[in-house]
């Protein structure tokens, strides 16, 4: 139960938020509705957006993601990144949940809940294989997570994504699906294509964030950088997030409205996945006595997915009109509101399970 101090703290935090932050859920749902409406009223939008792609990279989405991640990555204290290796147990937990448990959980949910829809099943599996390297920075910021730890985990996920995504896709879609009685899919996505996509979505804002931080601190000072510059550019993240959501939902707006039952069927395994992965990881992180900021970070990272990469791969392999691509687009439709709920859940756990010094109640 929340005590008076917790309620006061929560109210103080809320009062400090801008209008954009305070009503973020509303803006996101409006962005979703706008994107779906555009896709439904103007079906040619999907074809137009598909033409604005280079390889597996969609240019409008890439612009939105780069701008969205630039402010959080500019805020990161890069000199503190080595600290992610200090707690080996927490690091191993994150790698375990992201690269072993997560893909397996999504795979099992897909074949159990979509046995008669192999196209949707494959799309959901692709989402599960794409570990988050983008929007988790936003969720982590909203949940008062550790920004340096988040940046470190995102960097590790990016490296693993480049090295293993195409291998994972081959193993899960070409080898494991036939074992369960489904026709396998030949995956023709190369490591070079994945690397290019990851660099565009993550590498560019990473480099921009590092250059901005070191250059401006050198000429303006640390106080000016954190107290004046960072607050001024912070709004870019939310505006870019809303822009990206509109673009992504424009892809399949026509289908989302015409076949709502299919949307619900795809949404069920995705929703279960996000919630289960967050709760299990949060429990295990707290069990090994991790402080709240890092607990929130590893939990949200495990529960998030790189849906922009999954969409790009699905479109590249199966085509924009495929059921596989449709299922990957449903990913952000579900992830955005569910992760917002998990952010609030994380903040509630912070108030009820951790003390003011970010130690667990038991430790205190």
C-alpha cells in the first residue's frame, strides 16, 4: 500500500511533467488512430511508404527513430558505460532474457495461439527475435531507469542483433517450425543488411549523442549542458515518437480496420509476451538485489522488441501485403500501450518495493 510520502512524491513527479509528458498515453492513442485512419482512407499510402525504402530501411521511419533516440542518447554519461559489466549477474540475466528466454517464449506463444495462421505466426516470431534497440530508451526514461545502463544494454543488443538475427531467423523459421509440423521458411536476409539497418536506427543517433555531449560540455560546461541544452531538446523525443507511430500504423491501417478479429488474435500472444517478460525479469533482477534503476532498465529491455527491424525484415522477405508483415505491424500497436502500462507498473513497484535510496526494502 502506498503511504502518504509515496503519494506526495508521485504527485510532485506528475506536477513537474510537461503537457506532452503528462498526457503521453492520450497523444500516443491519437497518433495510432491518425495512422490507422490515414492507412484506411488512403490505401495507397502503404505503397508510397514502401517505395520510400532502401533495402530493409524505410526512410520516414528511420528519420523518426533517429530523432526520437537522439535526446536520450545525448543525455547518457558515456564515461560511466563500463559499469554495466560490474554486476555480472545482472548482465547475464539481461542477456539470458533477451537472447534465450525471450525468443523461445514468443515462439511458443505463436505456435500455441496461432496454429491455423502460419503467416501471422511467422510475423509474431520475427518480432520476438528482434531485441529492442530503440524505443526502450524512451520507456526507460519515463520509468526512471538507469540511462547509462540502458545505453550499454542497447549497444550489446545491437551487436548481438547484427551477429545473430539472421542466424536466429534461420533456426526458428527454417529448422524449428518443421519440427512442430509447419512448413519452414527460407530466410534470405544477410548479416550485412541487418548491420546496415541497425547502424541507421541506432548507430547514427549514438554517434550524434556522443559528439554532442563531448563537444558542448567542452565549450559550454556540464551544468549548461544538463540544465539548459538537454531540457530544450527533450521534446524532440516525444514528437518524433508520435510521428513514427503515425507512419508505422499508416502501413496497415486499411487491414487493421477491415479484419479486427485478426488484430485481436495477433495481439494476444504479443500482449502476453510483453507482460510475462517484464514481470519475470523484474522479479529475478530484484531477487539478485539489483537497485531499482537497473531493475527497471533490464525489465523493460527484456519486454521490448525492435519492431521496426521486424517490419523491415518481414516486408523484405514476404512483401508488404503479406500476413507476416501485417503481424509485425501489430507489434507496435500492442507494444506502445502495453509498455506505457508497464512503465507505470515499474514506477509503482519503485514506490512499494524499493526505498528512497533505491535499495530493496529487505536490504534496508
